[in-house]
């Protein structure tokens, strides 16, 4: 069998679009695949199917002292299942030919053949009658109650009394992790397996072939109108691998809204002594906390009490509170800070006020691409240290992504590079 000498490396094609790099450094073999990276043992004890393919099973067994490869695990856990995790679609790569399915707003669950485990390896206490119709082999899926019922689903699966409330749930299966074949064969296996083990609480997730980027946007529009969270894309012919992979992509949109800052909530841990979260108020009077999306500079010098911020969120909960809110920036035309009962603005901590004010320059540019059947837009917004892009089919809300940078200059430079890439592809700026 071939081997790598000390300091040598080689590439091997995996199921993703990019090859994996295998390397030997002082007798420690490594691979850039997710299955090798996500193991919780020391790097000298890790292996993966790519190293076994290169060196042979016997050589790897002799090296790590075990014939069984170490399962990929979540950091800080002992029995987390080796799940395939999705990356986000970049909005540019062609989805034609990929398998498209609804992104379920449920609870990820790994059926071991005997019990359900969470992504972190915690046991879900499903009743015996719920488990009775399941096959004795691993399946990957979602414990699902229905669209916009995520909170209810979570409240049920967290119970430890094997409650009859599980009758509201369905285990929707979308993969068979231990079937070492391409996705099409795994999907066929799932359907055949569930036909043999019929249960009213289990079904396979529906998939269709994506025809084009326009088809993807149409399906996203249709499913979101029905209350879905988004869609998933699976690369045809791809294999199941533990960890985050470019063969599985998630596509979903976030909504933007504005709210007034009413309080600074102090941070804890590494954010002690500066902003932890903003308590904000919606126009209807609903208050909630926004604790993510801030740069370190923004936490040291947060938006003033009474100022208006723009935030991104996924959807409203049953109680009308935004789910997963994330700070985008301060609205440029924000009103004057609301005074306290003493007639002065709420003071900042000394550590915050001692630092320079973060630039509040807001730049927004829009570009469109019209050619043949393509009718797309792309927008970029620079707000302080954040760069937000929004893209999609003209007439839709589009998909939004935000990146934060160390300073305003770095954010501007990044945005300029993005604009150059878009104009090179035929996008034209609109007023």
C-alpha cells in the first residue's frame, strides 16, 4: 500500500467539491475531512476512511491500536452521533441537478436502532410505542410537529416521562448514515426500509430534483409562504460523512425589522464589563433581547438608549417575539435618545465611554442582472464594521448574510471586492 513519508502530503477526492488533504507530520497522520476534524480524541489517535483507503486498514489499526475508527463527536460530549451537517448556500453556485427538500423546523434526531439521540448525544425519552415501528439500524431525521411549531416540539422531546404527547410528533427520515452508498441509493433504502417497518409516526422526507436557480427560488418562495423555514440541497451522488460538508447546503431567508433600544444588559464571561445584549422594544410594545451580531467595538460602545436599531430574525414565535434576532446596525435616521426620568440619557460604564465612537457610516448599493431567464438582484450594505449582502430573484425578499470585520476600513475593502466580483459577472448598479 502507498504511504506518506514524514512531511509529505497528498490530495484525495471526497464526496465534496474540494479534495481533502492527507498529511504525515512526524508520524501523526491528518486529513482535512470533517470526519477527522470532529473527533474528540488526540490527533495522534484519529483516523478516517480516506487515511484507511490510502494506507490500508491493517496499517491504520496498527497505528491507532484499534480496528474500529473513532466516531466523530461534538466538542465536550461523550456520545454525540456522527451527523452530517450543512453549510450555507453561497447564492452563486448552480443548484441544478441537486436534490431539493424542505428544511424542517423540528428537532434533529439520530435513531441508533434502539433509541433517539440529540445532536449533542442526549437521550430523547420516546415512548416504547413510538419506537416500536422503527428498524434496528441507524437513521438520521427530524422529530417534527409541523411548520411554525418548533417550540411545541422542543417542549415535548425534552420531557422524560415518555408522555402521550409524542403522538403529536412524526419522525421524518432523510438519511441512512451507515449505508455506504451514494445519496440516491440511501434515499431508496430509507423508503424500502420504512415500507417494511410501517409506523404511523415515521415517514421519509420528500425530495425533488432542482432544475435551476430560478426553480430553487420558486420552491423557497412556495414553501416559505406555507410557513416552512427554508430548503435543503443535497449533492447528487454524495456520501454520508460526519461533520459539516459542502455536499449538504441550507437555503433560508431572514427578515429585517427595527426596534428601539430601551436598556443595556451587562455581559458575562468574556463580555464582562461591556454590553451583553440590548433590550429593545417593537412598535407594538413587545420587548426582547438582541445578544448576537455585535463586534467587540460595538459591545464596548453600544447604541444609545432610545436609538433605533435594525435587526435580523428568522420568524415570530407564537407569542409574537422574533426568533434568533441578530443585530445589523443603527438606523441612520434614528431619533434622539429618549431621556430618563431625570432628564438625561442613561450613562454608559466607564470602560465603554473611554473608547472612541464606532463609525456609523451607512452605505447601500444595489445591482441587478437581467439576461435570458435570469432576473436577479444583489445588494450590499456597509454599516460600521458589518457588511450585509442580500440576493435573490427580483420581486422577492432575497436571502441575507452578514459578516463583521475588525474595523470600518476592512468592511469597506471587503464590500469593494464583492462589488468587483459582481460587476465582472454582468451585474449593473441601479439607482
